C-alpha cells in the first residue's frame, strides 16, 4: 500500500499516470524506497506481474544496489542518469531520484529509447521531484 502524505502522493501518482500515457507497452511504473518497497505507482491496469511479491522486492533491492554501485563511481565517470536492463520479455529502466529510485518496466516490443528520452524530459520538468 502506498505510503506518504496526500500532496506528495497526488504529485507522484500524476507522474506515474504521465509515464503510463507515454506508451501502451509500459507495464510498470513505481517509486521504490531504500527498503525496496514500492511506495507509489504499480502495474498498468490489466497487467499481471511476472514475479511473486518476494521476487519483486528482491529485484527492487538489486536495482537499488546497482544504482548505488554505479553512483559510487560518479566522481570518475560523472553523474548516473539511469540504468537499462534488457531481457527477452521485458526491459527495466531505473532512474535515481534522491534517496529513492523510479523503476519502469516495458514489454520487449516497446521503443525503449523513445520512452527513456520522454521519461528523462518529464523528470527534468517535474519540479516536485527535485
């Protein structure tokens, strides 16, 4: 169940809705906290998760770990903007947002470059998540 106050919830839910509106192949949009819990967002209506709840949380914890790992090299490589993992059935995109991450999954048929570009623009223009 999403946590937080109503004002920030409505802002993040609106962001989730904006991201879902970008492409019908987006399966999941979720804001994940440092414990690996989805605190906002979820699966697109009608989409069934491919993993059980424990597997999902493990995947989010691994995504957090990946973000933290690559951020540790930011002094040498520059700021981490996002990570993309392409699998046979889905593509996962992970964007660092302060102490949280924004996780997106799309079907393998999606144009991930276009979706990624549009998400980056949304994040740059959304003052509520700075």
